[in-house]
C-alpha cells in the first residue's frame, strides 16, 4: 500500500501520508511525496494541495533508523524545495507533532494550519545533530531570529497557539482538520499568495545578540555540541544568502550525523522507547489500575502520590494516625502548590489534583485497591509490618509494591500471602519528577504483576528498567562503586575539588563529593553501619571518618568541604585534609580527562558485573538508569556506551 495517496475535493487536491507509526520520512515517503508533487503540478485543474497525515501525528521527522546509512535520493532538502516551488500552493495540515524534517516539509508548504493541541518543533539537537533540510534557514524567515534560536537550540516544540502567535503557522483549525484545511485553502487561493518562505526576508540582529546567545546556548548545552552549531546555522541564515545558508546547514548536519554524540543520543532515543515495553511482557495482560493507594506520606510517598495524580489516578494515602495523614496531605499539597508558583499549574488544576487524594488511617479502605505502593521508613521490620496488614485486607490479586531502595524485597515479602502479586518499585526522589523507575521482581513475582509494574511505568511516563535483586539494585550499586573509586583517587592524593571539577566537566551536574555533601554523608554511612552490625565485613571508608567527626555534609556546615553559613558554595577544607592525612599517599597528579575516564570505567566495570550476574538485561538498560536516575550526561549515551566507545 502506498504511503502517499492523492484525492480530490473539487479543485483542491489532498495528499495523505500514511507511514506508521509516526509518518517518518523514510525513502518510500520521500519518493511518494516527490512523485505527488510532479503528478499534481501536471494537472492544471488543481488550484491548491492539502498535505495531511493519517495516524497519531503529522510527519515526525526524518527516519532516525536511516541515520547510520548514507542518505539516498530524493534528499529531504530537495523534496522541501520541490514542494515550495510547486505550481500550486501546498497547505500543511498538522495534527500531533510536525517535528524536524516534518516541520521542514511544512515550511516548504506555502501555508501551515494546525489543530489547537498540535506541536511544531526542531528537536534535532536532542539527537546530536541540527536540522538538515532548511529548518534553521526557513524558520527565522517566519518567526524571526530569536524564536528560531530558542526552537532550534533547545529542541523544544511550540504548541499551535504559540506557533500561530510567532508566525510559524497561519491558522489554528477548530473541529475537523481536513475540512478546516480545505476551507482555508479555498479561501487562500482567492487572495494574492504570500511569498514562498525561502523568499522572505530575515532581520539580522547585531553582533551583541549573537555573543549573548552563544554564551546562553553553550551554558544550557552542558557540553553537548549541537546547540551551538544550530545557533551558528541560524546566524548564517540571518547574514548570508539563502542558498549559502542552506549549504552551510547541510554541511553541518552531515558532519554532526557521524559524531559520537549523535550516535550516543540515537542509542538513548531508541533505548527509551524500548524500555517501557519489554518484549517478554508484550503478550502479558497487566492488572487494571483504577484504584491505587500509597502507604506513607513522607517525601517519597508524597512524590509518588503526585506522580499518580499527574497520571489522573485517584489515590488513597494511608498513614499511622490523623496527624500523620495531615502531614502527608500537606506534603502532597506542597508539590502542587510549587507547580502553581512555577506557572506550571493553575490554582484550579492544583486543587483538582489535591482533591483526588483521600487520606485515611484505616487499612480496610484498601479492600478494593488494585495496587498499593508502600513508601514507609527504610527499615525491614517497619516494612514487614505494613505488608502483614496489607496481606490481611487487600484483594489476593491486588498488586502490592515496596518502594525500597536498598532492602531485599524477598525479606520484606517473606510472610506475605499470595506473594506472586508482590514487586519492588524503586522510585527516585522527587518521584513526580525523576523519570527512572527500577522494577524489582522477586522469584515469586508473577508475569502479570511484573507487567503491571511496567504498565504503571508507562502510565506515569517513567523510564522503567527491570533489575534483579542485589544490594542497591542497578543504580545505587554502580553509585557505590563510583564513590569508592573516587575515594580511591583521594587516597592517591588527587585533590577532592579536582575530582568534582573533572566530573562536572565531563557533563555531570555535580561531582561525587559535592553531591554527597548535598544529600548527606550519613545516609550511606548508616547503611554501612547496618551491614557491619549484621556481621558483614565492610571496610572503613573516608566518608566514615568524616561522619564520625560530625561532618555529614551541608546539613552540618561541613562534609567533604566546608560551608560558610548561608553560602552553599563548597570551600576546600583544611579540617578534612587533617582528618584524612593518614589515609592519603600522594601519587602522580591526574588530568581531568584521566579522572573522568577512570571513574566512568569503574562505573562500566560494575555495569559489566551487573550484566554478568543477569541483574540487568542489557547495557542500554544500565545507561538509562544512570542517565534518568543519576544525571549521567545524555549526550554521552551512558557509562556503558561511553566506555564501549573507548573499546
Ligand atoms: N524515526 C523513526 N522512528 C521513530 C521516529 C523517527 N523520527 N520517531 C518515533 N519513532 C518510532 C519510535 O521508535 C517508536 O517505535 C514509535 O515510533 C512511537 O514512538 C532532516 C534530520 C513523534 C512525539 O526527533 O519525538 O528530522 O518503539 O513511542 O510517544 O532535519 O516519537 O513503537 O517500534 O515516541 O506517540 C526529528 C522523534 C528527527 C521526533 C511521538 N524528529 N519522535 O511520540 O511515540 S531528525 C524527532 C518523537 C530530523 C531533519 C532531521 C516521538 C513523537 P516503536 P513514541 P509517541
């Protein structure tokens, strides 16, 4: 079946694209559109053409699966130019998203109309490239340089009303898109046509604009290369003739396509889409999720409740007494009130989200719950007591989940009846923000329960990754190895501040030591002490020495660094140097690159051990955990991808 079909409505022709799943511009579609232009140009009875798509969205861009191969004619820039030069005006009718090459095709049309909830955008930088078919050259000719810079360097799409206000589209269509687009075309051809986009003027800002933009874009990019290159392409579009700017853009696009960052970002793109639907579970029916409850309204519980509410689920919060219920509801309210303060939510929206949470101290209220997520204090006896009560009141088919981050889920569910319905769901704080969800089945967990964990992950728009049972699962186990390796460098005389600076330069938001100071050294210390108390042999760490000296991090005005009251800026600490003097044997200095390479190699080595033990299913899963749970720079692909690049 052809991916492009032509129909007629009087003297308006309709070109319909149908290339599931997202009408990506693979070779067949490019050829189909190329042929459609030729056919319609040869028909003098056609006075306008409406380009519309079947399925969930307008054209979502070039076919990313073709990126690893040499481009094949008809090349996209040529197709866009062909549509732009057509004898009759084309009208792009946009629903869903017109992204990347899809938006560039729309820019080649004489007009663009869209449904109110449609988006247009240039997300290429999120794939480590820049637009390659005129996106940086035509966009500023419609909306001006500033909006074009924001779109092309951030990759963020604009919803239709904003796109209309910016001049990127010509009308928002209420009701049926095809009818609206045809009516728009009929009216448009009775008036003088606007110039093709490539023939329109663009006002070039002064040099100061570009200097400021360069600084802002580079800062926001945090080491990713493509945003600054997109900015340069837009500058060329503003300052050079159209054809020269097109050549510049294409050369840049072709160069970036082959870079390590582009390969990394493509790998992450596909891994993120594979993660929520593991192949092994595709035929397994998950439990329905209509009524969900959370036990515990502390930081984690409140975040999980907020995530459930954001997904539209009503939630029951269970706490141990009325005062704790009130505190829990207040914690949830604080999350949504924060959304109002940041302009993300209206007061009414926040109130509706709050209204969907019912607080109770009565476990019997859970008798018809489909799923209960426990988020109480990280202590095994407390958790076991909660599941003992859940085992008494909940339906035998209700999915019961623990949010433990370190404890063994098997020990928590040891006495639980129907333990096939039990699973670990490790959320990351803040649970309504962090995308990662580690899903930890026990040997008794049924396929239905596991499939329900992934279904919840999809519903909450998380990146769910299955983990086997080991201390720290995937993410915290690698974090522990990373921290131990960083302490190893300190013992070799590498300055703490150099290590943090090296990892920030590598692309992490914070280095390992400043991150511990922010989160508190005592959390990991207490876990080590707990392990020691249970008879495990846990060697003393440098962190132990600091905590025993009362240095727990920013919360005690000193950890790995000193902090001056009211100033969170870390100060190198002579007290720490004295405390650790006996542990440090100065060795050869290390460059920032050597530090980062050493520590990433340690992360990857632990990742390989995790794979060897079948704790994780693939290197891509491990990379998703580090990117979405620990801030590993996305444009490096994750520790497994980055380390593989070194062979
Ligand atoms: N190419 C190939 N496959 C794609 C694709 C693409 N561009 N986009 C999505 N898919 C697949 C995806 O892998 C998944 O497959 C299925 O479609 C559904 O995706 C020249 C060079 C459009 C907002 O970056 O943002 O154009 O797992 O789960 O949630 O300048 O897909 O089902 O087998 O994400 O409804 C620029 C990327 C490319 C858009 C829909 N375009 N896609 O979201 O579905 S570069 C993009 C998206 C470019 C030009 C340059 C989203 C979506 P499977 P999904 P969704």
